[in-house]
C-alpha cells in the first residue's frame, strides 16, 4: 500500500509472501490470485504491496532471463500489485516439514549467499515501480553464531564488500538503487544492536544497512528508542522494517501448545537467560517472563496468560515514523507462521489465510495513521 508521511515522504506497506510455499514461477503467479488479489479487495486499496520471497532457483532463473522478469512484472501490474522489497533470508525449502537451523545456510561466508542476493537485486531492479525511490532486499545477519571465528568474520566482510560492488553494478546497468538489509535475529552472529554495531559498522552504508524485525528486537529485550539511537550514532541506516510480534508470557507452561517441528523459536528472558528453541526452554525450566521468537498475527491478541509484543511494535513505530522525517520507508508485515499456529488458531482454507493477512495489514495501516501517516 502507498502511504504518505506528514513530511511528504512516501511509505510502502506490504506483506511478506514467505508465508506461502511456492518456489517456482508458476506457483508464485498462482499465489497472487489465491491470496494477494483477495487481500487487496478486502482492504479496498488501489495497489497492494508484496514483500516477495523468491527461493534461490527461481531467483536465478529470473535473473538470467529479462523476458521472465518482464512477464512477472506484467502479472503484478495486471493485478494491482507492486514490489519494492524482497525477502532474501530463506534460501529455499522454507516450508519443509523441518527447517530449524537450516534457514541460516548458506551464510555470508559463502559464494552461494552472495550470488543469490545479487540475483534478487537484479530481479528487483526490473520489478520496482517506475516512481519508487529504491528497492530493498533483507537477508540473514551473517550467520548462526556458532561456529563463528575471526577468520569467518573476515571472510564475511569480504563477501559484503563484493555485495556492495555488485549492487553498484546493478545500479549502473539499470539506474535503480537496490539496498541490502541485514536482519538481527536471536541466536545469530548479529542478534542485538550492540552486535550490529560491532559486526556491521565497517560496511558500505550507502548500499547496505539493517532490516529491523520488531519481534526480534522485542526478544532481545531492547528498548526501541535506545536501539535506534545507538544505530544512528553508529551510522547504520534502517533500510527495511519487518512489522512482527512475538509471544510473551510470565507463565511459560501456557506455551506448550506452540511447540512445533518446523521453525526455530528462540526464547529469551530479561535477565539474559536464553534457549535456542521453545521445547528446550520448557525442558530446562528457563525462568520467566519469556519472549519467544514466534511470529503471531498482529491484530489477534492471544488468550491470557499469553500476550504479544505489540507494545514494543508501537514504541518502535513511534520512533521510526512519528518524527519530522521517517527513519525508514519500507514496512513489511512478516508473519510466516500462520501454518504452524496451534490448530484452533490456524487458518483452515486459503480464504481464511487471506482474511487474516488482510487483518494484519489493516492493523498496521491503522497504527501508522495514528502517527499522522495518511493513505
């Protein structure tokens, strides 16, 4: 959706399609009609933004063939859909029965991760609306925290230098600016604001920056105002914001029905206690209260004693979009866990999933309007 900040700056609000399993071009086009078109109709918006997820094989196919990129752009335009951001975190197989730590591979020490991300940049340059100022691609925060060493850090830094050079080449060839955003996440090399400053401050900040996922920020128990102030001081730009909410509770036993086999649900308490998955935290008896990396629908409050980190989202949006100038112009709703919610909360049909995503986008739009954003 196209929104406008009181300063006049356009803001783009979208939803991330990594909630859908399609990993080939035919499947991606099919999901436009199944989900995106009904969502746009429900919201009554002229144009609906998608944070498109393209698995590595289809990204490579599109990057190699201008006619395929033109075809995809035409399919989007015909349905009133637009893309200014891509999710380049999951490489492929994001809806396998078990994903867990596989989602962090290949990491930023590898040529595969570099090639995939530059493929996405080439594709996005042709998908961008003509009047969009720039595009963004979000990616993982270097890699999982172990094994990681000074040597792997140096290798990743060289990959990031090559990434910046590749993005400059895309801009030279197409005239479109594409920036890549590293997304701090619990358990990774870059989890906290301090780690972002330590590991990423030396990169080319004209083309590289951060993707601020608000569920991840909450799970780190960081205050948004403090985190954003530290990033500003370090000169690290916010390229993209993922609008997401994590689970929170002072009664961990209430979370047992959320244990599931596909995704990793890192769990944190405010005193620094940590577990890499929800079942591990329950088995160890990690002291509460907990925040759990389990993206839950923005607009649906769970039953007590469970809550969500929506208050953190609101605090962050006030800092990001409530000032005289916005700190970011790309906002992507990223609730990829609809299909693994407890059965009573899980959408049973494509229509119900589309309605749920529309509810999240309507919620996000309303929150931004509370800050004076229009559209």
